């Protein structure tokens, strides 16, 4: 059978992929195919913000990746949740809306990535957003992504905010406004009490278009080439192999793990490593799979004197039923928030220009998200270094797309990350020791006792910390094919008709949660692709033919 031909084939129905499918298919004459390895987002817990506990480490919607033994963590392996469902990780994440700092994007531009400075990308953040507070210079209204304030609160959250203020942090009502530094409530990617995933916000409104085809359960095995041009993909659904051809471009949006995996499977990467697996080298791109970055967190847990946390409200079946009824009847209550209700961005050294750590405050405590809440009253403060210097990698184990890749997070292998983590934990302890919060604390739970010295603080971080689920940078953007994978237009170096658009292209990890930044990358990528299409359409017929893919 002849393979169907599309103008654009998008590999990956995650955050950026859903945005691309919406924006590209908005042109009726453009034929778009979106391939997603996971299922449709029908699991009801996806759409309930508090359902995060039912999704993490759930193989039905999570790739359930795991790293190699981590040298910086005493040989521990990290579970690395990555969404395997329409919406990708936006369907299973903590829904915290943080864009990062202005300086993050200005740094990208300073590295030679033209068009990626803060003023360049701000319009894309605003375009995607439907801000419940209304539009202003930093926020948009009417976009696909619902952004709102929490519909529920615990008094202990207010106590944390006041304690951080007592410790010297300014109050900040908008971490995505003029400055990031300070303490305050997080805004959530929630609309009317329901998760605003990329699938809901961007793909669902486009599903009725005749020119958009969405195929789930489709594992892409390789990109097809003719010469140095990408001309399609080969994928499987169950035991059946299929191909799709492309008249325009293949856009890889499979995430920081999936995108470098597919490029390597297709012969793009380090030549020696590819040949060792029997993969024919299509293009030498040694940076593919390198420079993996992720946020790492240490979690401090304190027991409270009074039953004032979610642990208490959800302890018995009748109380859980009341929480469920409150959500079903009013779309309010404890099921309307995800990972955290409040947080802070702080400098651990007064000589720093911007915050270098992020805190997440949770009025609850768990050993892991899939084991349930503790049976005692407690709260958690998570400490995360914002711009890690540690680097990891994503490498193939075999030439079989069905096999897991080898992931090394590289957590806490850089000395500066270790030093910042120690200072961040000390700052968290100082916040807990302020009058507003200290009055509620009964005892430590994790760690069980006070730290003896900085070495013990670092050992605690190494032995108990975990990823905060923000992998990025494994197909980094840059001007050289020696140390980067894509150029500033997200085109794969030395390959025609192929782009990468997702968190993997980040030259450096943004200072905060990555959902908003990944949406922005999808928005900008769509503009870049459509601008290139317009330029091609304006060329004389003879010139256009010379630049069009040969079939």
C-alpha cells in the first residue's frame, strides 16, 4: 500500500506536540498527522487536579523511566515520570504555572540563539494563556491554557508564606510578572477546577478539523530519509508496521527522553555509538542525547502539633468521601490542587543577581506519590536548585525502539549544585524556625534530627532527594553541530525537513517548572514553521521546486 502523505508529521502528542497540532492545522489546506505512543487522555484522574497521586508511576499513562545508578546519589536510581498519553507530561504533572526568569531567555539569546530572548518569547507565553486574573503586560487572556489561583487553601500555607516573609523574603503575588523573587501562592494550570493539560487546552479544540489526524498507540521506530532530507516516519501500532510520508517537515516533539532516542534510532548522533549498535549513520551529531539537565529536590518533612494538613482530612473513608463530594458538586476543595499550593524563589547568597533556589510548600506528606499520604499530620518543604550545573545523558541500549534507553541524570555531580543545595536546605530550616510556622511544628520527620554540619546536610540530599520531573536539554539549541542539535529555528543541523520542538531544545534549564516553557516552545515552533512555509510559497516556482522535498 502507498503510504499517506501529509504536510507535517508531528511525533509526540505531549505539551509542544499538542500546540503544534492546533496551530499548524488551523490552515485548512495543511494536512497534519500527530502520532502519540500512549493512549487518549480518557483516564478520569487526569482531569482531576488531585488525581496526580493516581497517575505518577502508573504504567497506563507514564513511561515509568528509571535512571542508571547515579554517581552523585550514592548509586541510587531515580524514577523519572514522563507522560505516555495525549498531553504527555502535562497530563500527569503538578500543574504549577511558572515560566522561569527573564534572564533565562536572555541567556539563551546571548549564547547565539537569535529570537529567544525574553522580549522575543513573552508574546508566546501571553498567546497561550487564559489568565483568570485578566490580561496585562505579562499575561494573556483568551488563550487555550487555563491559569488560575487555587480554589482551596490551608491555614498552614498562609503560615509558611508569613514565615518566609519573616525570614526576609518579599511577598510576591505573581512569580511570572516583573520579578520572580519572593514568596506567595502558586498559580495552577487549572480551569474551573479541572486540569488544563495541553491535550485539553490545545488538541481538543482542533480534533474536529478534517485536516488533522491523531493516531494514538503509535510507536515511531525511525525517521525516513532520502539523502539528507527527512521524508517521513515508520511507526507501529501493535504488531503492524506503517509509514507516513511528509511533503513539508517532520517535527519531533517526543520530549527530553523520547526525542534524542528517536534521533539516534534514525542514525543521528555520535557515529561510533550508533555503529556499535548496527545503526547506519545518517548524520554525525555528537550532541544528541548529551547535556541532559533536570531539577533535583530535597524534601524536608515536619510533623505538626495539630491536625491541620491534608493528611488529616483524607485519613478516613468518610473524610475522603466528603472531599470527593465537594469536588463533584462544587469543583472546590482538596482535589482542585496538584503538587503545591505555595512556594518561594530565593537567593542563597546575597551576591547573586537572581534567585538560585525554589521552594515548594505542600500541606501534606508522602514517602512517594504512589504510596499515599502519611497517617500523621505533617507538611513538606521541597528545596530545588534552579539552574543545575550537573549534566547527564540519554543513550540507546539497542537499535530496537521498544527497548528503554539508558538515562543518566547526573544529579549532584557538580560541586556548585551541592553547595547550593546545602544553602537552600539551611534556608528552608530558617523559614520553618520563624514564629509564624514554628508554633505549628511538633517534630522533624525527615530528617529525624538536626544536621550536625554541612556534610550531613549534603549526605541527606544525596540519600533521600529525588527528581522534580523537569528533564530538558538533550537536543540543545545552538549554532554549531558539534555541541548542539538544532539551530535557532529548531531545524536539526545539516538535515533538511526535520525539526525538534520540546523541552529537549533548551540550551539551559529554565528557573522553575517546565510546562509553561514547553508550551512557549511549541507556540514559537509553529510560527517558525508557518513563516518558512510562507517564504517558500512566495518563491518563484522554479526556486520553490529546488527547495521542496524530492519524492
